[in-house]
C-alpha cells in the first residue's frame, strides 16, 4: 500500500453534475435541506457538493490494484463504474446533465414538460448499507482505518454533516459560540441520538410553549371572528416644523394580489380637525387607491411630512431617533377569519390597550430581568458602516425589539430556565440533548420577531432579520403574534428540522426498514480558534474546509444578535461556548475594516494583512493535524482578487502545494437568462498537500515560471469553458492552477525588487494577473473568431459583455479586467465615456449616453459628424445611435460613408458583440436594446455576421420556473 495514496479528487470531480445538483438543492427556499431550517448560519455550502468533496478527498483514485482487492464489487471494476459509484454515494441517482438540458429547453420555449429530474434531490436519497459497508472497506484498505475528516471553520455544518452521514469520523470546530451550538444541534446530537429524541422534543417542547403562552396571552387578544397573525408597524418621528408624528412608510401596500388588493389609508385629520398623529384605515379590493397606496412618506433615507409636504432630512430622522423621539406606530393587523381567509384590518383600541399593557409589564420586570441575566444588557458595538444601525437609536441589543417583543423573548428565557431542572429530573442523560434542541427555538423566534423583521407584500409572509447578511434598519417592521403563534410555530419548525435531519441520518446506512440498526457515527464538536485545535499531530486524514470568505460576511458581528440571548439559554448547557460578553471578533478570520477604523487610509490594508495572518495560522494548524499523506481541500468563493491573493499567500506560507482545483457552480440562481450573473457563482475547490522542503538553493523568480503559469491558465480555461463555465467564474477557474504552479516552486520571488533593492516574495496577485491576460486573449479569439486584438476600448467592451453578461458589474472585477485587456484603468474608461462608476459598481454606457457634444468632438465616444474614429467601438456605437434616432437607412449611409460595410475590424467587432451581449427578450422586447439594433443591422447589411439564437423568456419563468413542469 502506498505511503501517500493518490485520492480521487486529485484526478476527477464531477463538476458539471455537482453544479447542477447544488443549484437544484438551493433552487427553492421551501425545499432546502432541513439543516438550513434548524438555525440560521450564513453562507452554508450545498450538502451535495460538501459530500462529494469530503468523500473524494479520502477515496483512492481508481486503480487496477483496487479492483483486484475487491473482485466481487462491480462498482470498482473499472474507472467509469467507480466514478458512477461516487455519484451514487452522494445521492445523484440520475443524469442531472440531461435533466438540466431539458429544463433549459423548457425555459427557452416556455413549454410545460414532465419534471426532467426523475430522482429526488441528492441530499434526500438515503445511501444503502451495502454501499456504506463497501465504502468503509475501501477506506480501511486505503488508510488502514476509517479516515478522520476535520473542518476547522465548520460554520453551519454542511461538511461535517455530509461526512458524518456516511459514517466517517468527524471533527467540527468553530470559533463562534453560536456556530458551535449549531454544529452540536445539527450534527452531533442527531448523529448520536437520531429520531429517538423526537418524542421527547414534542413532549417537552409542548410544555414549554404552553407555559409561555399562558403568561403572554393577555397581551395578544384576538377578536371573536378572527385570529391575529401579524402586527405591522412603522417607525415614526415628529415633524421638525409642526411637531406632529410622521410615520416613515415607503408605501402603503399590504397586498398587491389582483382582486385581493389591500392597502392602508393615512388620515391626518378627522371631521376637519387636525390629528397630532395619523390614524389608519384599511382599504380592500376595489376600494384601494393604487396611486395613494404606492405613495409613501420616506425614500432614500429622507422623509416628507404629510402636513406641509416638505422634506425631512435624513440627519433630522437620525437625530430624532438618537434623542428618543422615534416611536413605533401600529398601522395594520393581519388576521385569519374562521373561514381560513387571510385579510387585514385597521388597529383598534383593544390592540392599542394590549400593547400598552405589555409595555407596562415590561417596564415592571425589565430591571429585575437585567439584573438576573434574563435580558441582554450588552451594548451593540460599532459595526462596519454599511451595517450601521446605531444612528437610528439602537444602542443596546434589546433596542432591536419593541417592549412587547422583548417581553415575549424574556418570558421564553425565564420559562426555559425553569424547565431545565424538570427535564433533567425526568430524562437523565437524555435531558441535555433535549434541552439543547429546544433552546434553538429561541434563535428562530428572534430572527422573525424583531424591529428588523419586515412584511413581504408579494409573498404575504414575514421576512426575517437576516433576509440579507447585514443589519439593515427597517422603516416598517412586522411583529409575530407572540402568545399563541410565535413559539408554537418555532416548535413546529424545530420538530420538522430536527426530524428531517435525524431521518436522513437514520435512513442512511440502515440495514432494516424500521431503522433499528443505525449506522454508528462519531462526531466531535470543538469550540475555539481554527489556529489552535484540540487534536494531536497527524490525527486527521482530510481537512475539508469552507473558510470565511475575506470580507463577504462579518459572521461574529451578525451572530451577536443571537449570542447575547442564547448565552442565557444555551449558555446554561454549554457555558464554555458563551464565556465572553460578545462573540470573539479579535480572533475571527475575516477582513474586517471595523477593527481598524482609526487607522485612516491604511485600514483596508491592515484588514487584509490581518485576514492573511489568521488564515496562514489556521492553515499551519491544518498542516500540523494532517497526517503525512493527508489532504487539505479548501472551498472558496470570492470575486475579488484581493481575497484570492490573501488566501493564496496563506496557503503558500503555511507550507502547502495546490495540487489541483475544481470550479463547482454552487450559488443560487438569481434569475434565468435575464438577471445578470455578474458575480462569482462558482465555489473553487482547491486540493492541497503538505509541501516537501526544497533541496535546491537556486532562487525561483516569476520570470522563470511565467510561461508555465500562462500555459496552466489557458489549459484550465479551455477545459472549464468546455464544461460550461463562463464569465467571472471562468476567470476564477484559472486561479487554482495558477496557485498550483507557484506552490510547486515556492518560495517564488517577484521580478521586481523592493525599495532597498532586495528580493521580495511574490504576491499571488502578480501571477493571477498573468492568468487573466491569458483568459482575455482566449475569450477575445472566441468572440471575434481570431486572436488579433482590435483596440483597447473595443476589447474592454467586448470582454465586459462576455464576462458579466450585464450592463452593470462590480468595480473590482471591472478594474482587473481593464488591466488584463491592455493596462487600462476605470478612470480612463470613464473619460472615454465607455463606463460610469458609482458605489462599487461600473456601468457600460449606452450609445445615447456616449454622445459627445461641442468641445468634446475629438474625444472617444459617439460622434455622428466625425470624419474618422480611433476606436471601433465608437464607430459601432455611433452607428447604433443613428439607427435609434434616425432609422436604419441613415445608419446605412453612415456605414457607406466610412466604408465600414467591408471593413474587417468593424465586422469582427460586430461578430464579437452579438456573441457577447445577452440576446434575450422579455415578452418580445429586447432586454438589452443594443442587442436588438445589432440584430437588425447585421440582418440587413452584414450577412456574414452569424447571429446566435435569441431567447424569449416569459415572466412566469423568471418568478416560478417550477411551473414549467407537470409536477407529480
């Protein structure tokens, strides 16, 4: 047996199948894996991709020796069968490529077809015991024992859960106490207790919910012919001129469903008498004034007073909030009638009296609850500016809740504390697992019952606080009925999530249908830094990790929202997870500029360095705990080159070589053919090994390996392009192979010395720039049909449409593309009126927006009277501008005047543009108008230009693609 067995992921990973199944797994919120519903955690990886990477990192690459070792196993007798077996082991029990192709045809044609996926989502398929037994036998044959899989930054638990499901020993670690709790509740407890826990969860959960309801029901009355479901509020401030209260309403809609419309009317006077604050009425159906319903009192951070129609500045709103003048006004109540009909009514005096009674009760208990640790007393720390909520008067974590909401959540904490001894007396060693799962109800309740939760008019449901990955202040918000509805719903959610998780685990590897013979599972959950794991040297065979993504999500900042409450419930069971006042941000591996706000212009540089240092330490710890023949796989998604530069440097400095990489499209689709996929959609799987010390003293410089880098990038791009990888993802797909070349020769030095003339280590970004240049050349050749460059501005426009398939795209990626095209920068492109830039975005200008007038007659742009053009894109855009405003005959005269109908560069550019621009129609109208004019222009005057087929996508496909299928 080899001392360093080659593993399957070093040779092959089914990227196309995994991409399709990952998107399918995440395609509908209601069909997500049950792990997603247990407790929120941000940026979970799809289970199918996690399972495949975890498994392919320990399964040996196929060999004849392996086939001979298991002569009775047909799954191992040839390489094709072996690869099919991996797909089977991760739950892909059909052909997703063919199914997706049928799906795309249905989307393009708008036809209804039978569901092309003839098998369930991959995570729903329970792997039989025979396959598990064979898998374990192969792994023991390869490694001598079942290999341990560890995830040092496990977060939401996708990787450890997927590995544990297959019966592999798992270690899951996270620095954050909330994440560690999610790992314990979502992986460890269901893996070891299974469905046996469910009856006790139902029993004791019901007792807890009833106790909470009994204490709160007087504060949530319902009428005789209704059941209240949701209360809708607006934040409100005094008008700075009249002193009268101004509700901050973006609009007045409650429901927009045709024939069932609902909206509020805001009355500022009654019977001719001015009111100190508005009162509200609810209009239904034909009584809704749609113009008034669409008119609000706030937009873009400002407000307009309904009393004098003058603007209230955003600073005045914040000042009112900070001085305690912001109030919360109930403007509508969502109810269910006995018939089941859902509708709305205006607030009544009973509602207002109940709110006042709850406020009085909260005032009565607040100080005691703060003193006894029932309520959080912690302040909200300063956050990254885009997450900042403190200017709106939210200073303490309790400020995120109205007094009635805080009363509800505090009551749960108190009742949970009282339940602990009861459960322990009754259940013995089963008590703490039951209590642990029940405590997670609190996270669901907090997320859906806060001043940052809101009403979703289109879907007629509540949005959670973390609809986005930030703390965004809400002008209007929604309150869950807190006595009979909130925690009863949370218990139902818990039972469904835990039951789903446990069932998937129990069914996998079960040898009998009644699940009596469960597969034994070994799960260890650790809470602490990934740079200091409580594991011995060489204890792990596969470190499979999904590290924090640079500056994508500030996990600790967001988790504080739960941490300050859950330390008072979960903290009673695992106090070591909640030992600090707030989550540990100092040791969190993210590029958090909030930690360096006092450093001025250097704050981003220091945040990057901090992230790189911490990731290097984590990778170094991974190297320590890895066995000599072990594998490190890193899943990473980020469109910023800085993120890849810091991650790559961390791997190199920690002593790893990057053996190979695989791009898997794991991100949820935001729209079909219409919305721009202008950010990274793929997760890049980097496969690494411990680097052996170099024996040569010869220094390696970037110049020495430049051609190898370019060749690796081009080969990778050609291969992945064939697999359907496009746009930003194609750029990213070359980063792994580029880092691989560097890592094999590390240390590598820059071709440019430092300020003192000394050699300096190469930054990965310098090599990644070479990879991008290769991609630009490759894609340009594909677009225009030849390798020759056109000109820099034209090249940028062609490559921008090709890369982003959208008019608007991220600044950072645009900057890198401009550099790769020909050393351009965004300022140069802006002066040439090719793009505009704003707030982290770059926008390609339309021909009409590029018109030059007066003194700008010689600058780049659209100039109908110009005698000549330095850039072909200017000539093309001028042609399109003339066609738009004066008609195609006028455009033809312009073309003839300049001789463009026979000019090779012009024709090549047209071919490149029609290949690069989205050729999509929505109900017959071109989504990108220039694409339509190009279509007509080429049809009339350029017969040699080959026009790709256009797609007309119905609105139905955009919103509900599943409606294309005749679902069974």
